[in-house]
C-alpha cells in the first residue's frame, strides 16, 4: 500500500529526528469516494501547515 508522510523540514542532526506530523496508509478505495478523498486532503493540509509552523519555529530559534 501507499503511505502519506509529512515531516517538518528542519535541520537534521544525527541525534534529533524531524517531527512526523502525518503518517497514514492510503488505499485506492480511499480515493474513489469524494468525501473520503476530501478528508485525506484536509488532513494532509493540516499536517503541511503544522510542518510550516515547526520549520518556522526552528528557523527563528537558529537565528536568535
């Protein structure tokens, strides 16, 4: 099966893992139904926005 994984784009060091904000298995039948496919897209959008927030926080911490 396929997986959707969203992680924050932060600087990676060997002892720090990037936060995983979405890790979801997706099956073809999840995309055949309009309602279910909209739900997947909505969850992915939330994860991308959360990743942006995490990445932005990391940037400001690095430069302060």
